[in-house]
């Protein structure tokens, strides 16, 4: 198995502080935002999606 971090990740979840913390943690690990976030409403809560990428060193 490859121990290298994934170069691309799509993070999804309820749009709350926990989601923002997940994205912030990835940014601290060297990822950067890729494109704009997307949001949708599932009838109860807002669901967000954000792509992040990590450049090869």
C-alpha cells in the first residue's frame, strides 16, 4: 500500500464547524482548495463539498 497522501480529495458533510475543522486540518497538512465549494439542501440540513489538492513535493 502507498503511504503517500492522496493528491486529490473531495470532502463532504454537513456544513457546520466540524466540516470547517476538517478542511482547516487538510490545509495545515499542505492541501490547498481546488475550485469553489458546492452546497445542497437535503430537506433537513445543508450539505457541503470541497475539493482539495496536494502538489507533489
